[in-house]
């Protein structure tokens, strides 16, 4: 496969689409607090024996739904230290970036402008997952 050139366009995939991302965290309670503070939206939390087991946001409905799931990885899981990388489209990247830092994120880089790309930044959640914030 030849590398894409700037003038190349990428065709949209037809027939299927992603509907969920599953993000592992080291501490589910810390993660719930971080994501709710950073993005200002309550997560739907499932519990067992009074303790959170996983949490999620649902975007859209019916044919356009998408789930963002977080789950605590157990100490014995092979991929406990594996990190995820994903992005969120946000209305105000500067505000959300600041809230993420205040909620405990580690800054990788502050909001920047690059030719041909929306304004964006990157932070790391308390479990090490990397989050790119894209200005809509």
C-alpha cells in the first residue's frame, strides 16, 4: 500500500462502523471522577456490591449510537498497563483542555493550530490513556 499524499482522499467505509470504545483504567472511581469533571457529563455507572464495575457514555441513538466504556482492569490481567489513545470532538478545545488538566490530566501538549487540521491538544488521563481533543 502506497503512502497517502496530501491530495489523496480517503473513501468512507461502507457496510459497518465502530459503535464502541472500551478503555481500561487502573481505578474506576478515580476515572469516573476524572471524566465527569473534565468533560462535564455524567457517566452511567453500573455497580456490584455497592462498588462501580464499569461506566459509560452513550452518544446518539438507534443507527447512530456510539458507546464510550470505561472498566477497571484487574491486577492479574495481562494488559493492565496497556494504554488506549482516542479523540473527542469538543466545542471549545481550550476550555475542555483546561478542565481536563484541573481534573488531573497530564498535559502532552496545549491547544495548537496546524495547517489543514482543526485546533487540537493532547492530555493523558490518570490511568495513562491518551486523549486528543479536537475543536469542532
